[in-house]
C-alpha cells in the first residue's frame, strides 16, 4: 500500500628445473596470459583455471555522484519528521551538483515548494538516482523495475546487521535491484555521500570509503586543514555496491590522489583483490583501517597450515600483497592518506632528521630507524658544508643538530637548502617539539619556503598540544607542500607508507596477468585421488605432490614384514618406517614413526611394532611406508588451506615438530609470482636458517620457492576439491640439491 510504502524512514623462481629424482618434470608454474587484467567493460569473460574472474568491471559511478536527475521517494517537509531534515539536505546537495530533483509522495502536492509526483510511475523523466526515504524499500525497488533508474540509495536499517531474518530480507532486496537493472547503495547507509565538500581547495584529493559513517569524520574534517576531499562513499551493508566497486572507480578518477578506507568486513575477497590490483596499476594508494585484528580463524583444521593463520592474518597478507597500506587508527588513516595524496614521488629513499635539539633529533632518529626508514649518514663534504653555519661541536651526520641559534637568522634557510640538495636525501623531517618563538616561527617559515622550491618531501612534526599557534595554524597548515603532523608516530607511519608505496608501484606487475587459464596435465593425473570429504593417507598425498613435480623420498607401501624388508633393500638403508592410514594426521604423537633403521631385522621388528600399536589404538592401516631417510637440511612447512573470504591460500613457514609452537609463517592469496614467494620467505623470523647457521651450508632457497609456486598451482587448480594440504616437513637441502617433501597430509572438500 502506498501509505506504508512511502512511510517515514525509521532512525537508525625462475628456477624451473625438475627436482624429482627419476621423475618427469612437473607442470610449468609460470603461464603467460592471453590478455592483461583490467578493463572497464561491463562483462567479465576472463577467468583463471579455477573459473574465478581475472578482470572486474568499473561501475559508471559518475551518474551516482553527479546525477542529472534525482527522485526523492518519501520526501517530506512536515515539522518534526526525520525525513524532513534528510529532504532538506538532499535538496541543497542537488542544487550544488546541478541535478533536477523530483519529490515523490502519494499524498503531498509539493515539498518545500517543489511539486510532488504521487508514484515512481509518474516521474516526468528517467532518473539517474533514486533516494528511498522509506521503512520498507523492497516494494519501491520492485516498482522501479523498468523505470530506467541507474542507482538507488536505501537508508533503512533492519537488514543483515540484525541476524538471519534480516540477511534474508537483504538478499531479497539485492535480488530485486538486480531484477530492476539498477545498482543499489545500502541498506543501512547514511547521508555521507551527499555532504558539502569544500570547492575552494585544489591539488589531488582524498576519496573516502566507510562502512561506518562516523568513522570517516576525521578524514572528512581534513578539509578544515586545507586538504581536499572529492568523494565519500558510505557503503553500509553492501547488498550490491561494495567497497571494491568504489576502489575501482576512484582509481580511475584523475582528481583522486589517495583512497582512504574504513572497513569492518569485506564482502567479496576476490573482488577486493581485483580492485586493489586496479589501484596498484594506476599507482593510486589505498590506505585502510580494517577492524578485526584480534579475530581468530573459526576453523579447527587438522593440518598445521590451517592452524598457522587466522582470518585477519590472511587479510593482512592480501592487502600487503596488492599494495594496500593498512594502518590501525583513524589518526593514522587521515595523516597517511593526506601525505600520499599530496606528495610527489620521492627522488631518493634517504631520510634526514633535522632539529634544533640534539635530544629531539636522536629520539626521532631512533624511532624512524626502528620502523625501517633509511637514515643515511651525510657525506663528509656535506657535513663540512653544514658546519659553515652550525657549530663544529654539534653532530650533522644525520640527525642534524643545529643547536638552536642558527634558525633565528639567515643561516637557517641555508642549512635546509643544503640538506635538500644532497642527492641521497628524499625526505627531510623536522620535529618541533613545542613552540619557541621567535625561533620556531622562523624555522617554520624557512621550511615552508624551502618546500616550495624543491621536489623533495618536507615534513614537520608540530609537537605542541595547543595547536593554536600562528606558526602551526597559518604558516604550516597554510602550505600545500609541507606535510604537517602532530605526533612522531604518525609522521613515521606516513613517511614509511609513502616510500613503500612508490617502491611497490614502481615494480608492480599484476599477478592476474600471468594467472593460468588452462589446466595442467597434472590435474588429470590426480582426479581419481580426490573424493569429496576424504582424508588422504600420507602415501596418497605424496602421489598428489609427485604429480605436480614436487620431489618426495623413495618409498614403498607394504603390507607384510617380508615385503618391508624387500622394500628397504630397494629404497636403500637407512630407512624410515611409518604407519599409513588416512586418519593418521600426526603419526609421531602415537609412536607410529621409526627413524634410522639400518638392518633387515630392525625393519622386520619395526613392522610388527607399528601394526601392533595401530591395532591397540584402533587404527585400520592401509600399510606401512618404508621410506628413504633424508637427514640434513632445513625443515620447512608449505601448504594450502581455504579462507572463507579469499578462497585458497598458500602458506610457508618454519616446519618440523615446532611448527605450531613457533608459528613462524607467511601467507599469500593466489595468484602470485616468484617475487611474492621470495617476499614470503623474507617475512619469516627464522629466515636466517636458510642462509646457513653454525657452520651449516646455505639451503636451496630456489628449490623452496619452486615448491611454493607448485603448491600455488595446486591451490589454483584443486581449490574446489582440496580443503587443506600440509607438507611438513619439507626438507630443504644444501644449495643446488633441491627440496624433499618428507611427509604430507591432504583433506578433500
């Protein structure tokens, strides 16, 4: 009924050698793409070997942010009604963007003097945007079917945020929007998209995306400090339009210098990665606060791989993999986004700290170095030059301490210009821990003047808690070239992100370009091994690895003591013997593994012991494995598991019996290349083990990287069939000798 439908809104390795002994080479890991990822076509017809998209469409959101015509459904001018304030704000917004606004209400002839139409069917023209100020938006969305509306906004709450019933209602709303051929923002969104943005600011802008409107306020308020904002997308429950749509769109906008994101959850992991990839290729930084760092993974996986990374660890790795800069606080979000939006690309990575206090400079330099910034010692010639103006007993190597007095006269600017002229210097940071007029006033002005004449980044930390000083409010904030911060930590975070972003994008190549489109021959070899819900025995799991070119020890599965003795002779002493059964996830804990057997009598006795233990434990064996013993190397773990958001993920870490104690692992989301595989190793706290410690030779890192890439290929091809794969230990041998999977566990989906 019209009365209820339009009622008042409620509040609310290039190392591709064959590593298998006596086996054919595994499948090629690096597959050249037939097309580049990206494009703005509405259709998506490029998929990887698992059928997942390799491209994504960029929605034409110009008609959302700058519509020519708007329908305001449920408009009101009645005193005391919530819709009245919303109507008033939207009328002002439509006037600012030059849109024709049509109020829709079944019983009002006019709203704020603008003639109303009684229904959507009576609209005088097709509209770009329909804004629904109604309690129940579903009938209205259904009514919009065929009306040529491009976008709709639903403010109403009471959907997925309330539980299963609300989620079902939200699904019906999304289906109705698809049926009507329109894109939907919301539900449970707000008016942030229709805020008044300052139009007197220039330079690159920040585009803001938030799932909680209030959390975007600190970034929006940056306009009061002279930093331009161009858009605000409050995505709400994301029944249709989601974070990734807006990232993709903003990455194409020439006015956008950085994207600031506040996310409580991601709707579609693959879509998010495709959007982040588009931004990385466009060199548009994405700075994100993603809540949920303390969440733990919900799965109770049997494999080590599944236990090593909770869901937030995967989110963190995926963001890092695609260049999204994750920060923790809203203050870091605003400061980092502002710097990245406005600063020119660095000319060098070197950071120089310059201050009027030796203690301040030393303190800041300690923090910056600990955070990974490079503070190069200035050359002897440069130090001699600086000592023309700075007393000779003060250190000018970096940090540079001027002692205070030189900043009060002509020497101050000379010092700054000399530092910025050094080709090793890309960033000059001057922490001013408090106002000390007139020196601090003169210093601030010299820094601003120097920044206007250089392409290098000049940062100031204004440490005064007051913030009303003229040197801060007028001189520093009045400059579009100086990046001003209030804390050491935020400055360091932003500068590290700035230098890291430009290093990342300079070398970035979309992993989607090389993602395999066609199955490898290995896939056909392993189909019969994978049955839904099955857990593979170690022997079967190793067959899976062997099919993908991952080296395993010589071994035989036997069912008698006599056969075990014959197998040991063929495999070669010393041997390892293990009980084999699909349900044996961790055999060592049950005493079902024996190492270093050197004689037939030991093999015969061990066979009987293992089978006796299995009977006692109630385990039905499919046999006993007699394996080649591989003794020397670095024990690693490599595996794959399923993430509920991103799908198959690949993990590498320090392995062996301490894998779950050390929890030293890195994770990536396929597809990724050799560079990311090596980056995973660099993240490990135990990375030095691979370089050789206490006289041990360096390990074959190339072979380890190759195993990681082959497991990735398995993840891509078998992701729909394989829930978990755990290779532990993977024994990485001496450089040039490869890597051997000594044990493996696999669970089918």
